[in-house]
C-alpha cells in the first residue's frame, strides 16, 4: 500500500499523527489477538468435552437398548432454546441460557415406570448436544474475529508503520535538502554582493 504524501510540513505532521496512532494501537491489537486465540481454544476444548461426554453417555445407555426399543422418542422434544449474548474479548458470542423441553403426555398405568428416567436421559443428551453446537458457533465467531485482528496487526506491523516511517524520512530528507540548497544559494548571493561591492569601491 503506497502512502500518499506531499513534501511539506503539513503532510509531515499528518503522517506523524497517523504513525503515532498505529504504533499506539499495535500492542492493544496484539493483546486482543492473543486473547481471541486463547478463547477460540477454550471454546473448541469445551465443545469437544461436551461431545465426548455425549458419546460416553450414549455408549453407557446402549446396554439398555432392549428397553429403549419400548420407549417413544417423540415423547420429549425441544420447544425453545434461549440464548443470551456475552462479550468475549470484545466479540459478541452466544451463550446457552435455557432449553425448554416439551413432554407429550402418556398413560402412567400403561407405560413402564422408567419412562420418567428415559425422558430425563434424553433431555440431558439433547442439552449436551445443543451446548456443544453453541460452543462451536462461539468458536467460529471468535476465530473469525481473530483472523480479522491478525490481518490488522499484519497490516499495521508489516505495511503501514514501515510505510509511514519511510514517507516521513523522505519528507525530512527533502526538506533538509531544500534548506541546504536555500542556505547555499544565500551564501552565493551574499558572496556575489560582497564581490560586487568590492569591485565598486
């Protein structure tokens, strides 16, 4: 990215301001990037933990497969998932607030007594699966923001800050050269005036 500038003091001051803004912002951006990287790992790890727990419970309940054949899976369903927004390292992410389940009524005298346990087991499995998905979404949002922050850090660090420094150096050199030329021409004029005065005398 080419930095646009003019060879004058106004442009030099503007470039110095822009450079200062970027130099001051860089540590904050790096901290944000680091925090986001950590939060992405945490969200991924939590999602994996929940999925692992879900798999473990499913395997554990497989020994009751004969009983599950008698169970009606549509007895319980998810009616609503309540989410809230929480800010993590400045990024809005979803968090599970509550899951509202709907349980269809059944005849207590006809169905086995363990149906209530079956309903609670299904609710627990559903909660683990839903929570895992929410953590995956949180991870996705945080990772997207991390990538954007990394791009900005790279832009500042590798392109803009060196670009502004180079432009400032060019303006300073130009202004020094101009000042030296001005002094040299003043000396020449002064010397010429002195020699003209001496000749006149």
